[in-house]
């Protein structure tokens, strides 16, 4: 092991269970993974907003359920808008520069 390990400034989280060097940034692939996963959630929600109505066996039942319950399109698109706002906030948070001066 290196003798310099003791001289590095460490930051601890969760009562010492997690520690990292100060100034460490999140890896770039992880930053993009946040956006890809959140984008997948938006696409999935838009695709199956009212259920799987085109499915071969249960599509008929899903359509009957949708007719009986009268789903709200406005509510569904409002939820999509909230997901998109979350993705925007997440991307700003993920791609900002690390500022350790306040710690």
C-alpha cells in the first residue's frame, strides 16, 4: 500500500460506511446512465399509458377496463411532465461541477 493514503482528505457518509476522496467526481458513464434510465421511464410510461391495449390475449380486457374506468389523459400527461421535470433536475445535478469548498 502507498504511504500517501493517510494524507488524503477523505469525506465519509453513513457513519463511515462510505468514504471517498474529496473532489471525486461521478464517472461520466454513470452520469449518462442516469439520463438513459430516466428517458426509458418516460418512453415506457408514454407507451403503456393506458395499459397494453394491443396485446394478443389480454388487450381486449384492458380496453374493456379502460372503458369502464374512464382514465384521465390530462392526469397521465401531467405525470409525464413531472417525470420530464425530474429528468431535467437530475441532469443539472449530475453534470454540475463538484464544489467541496462548502464542506
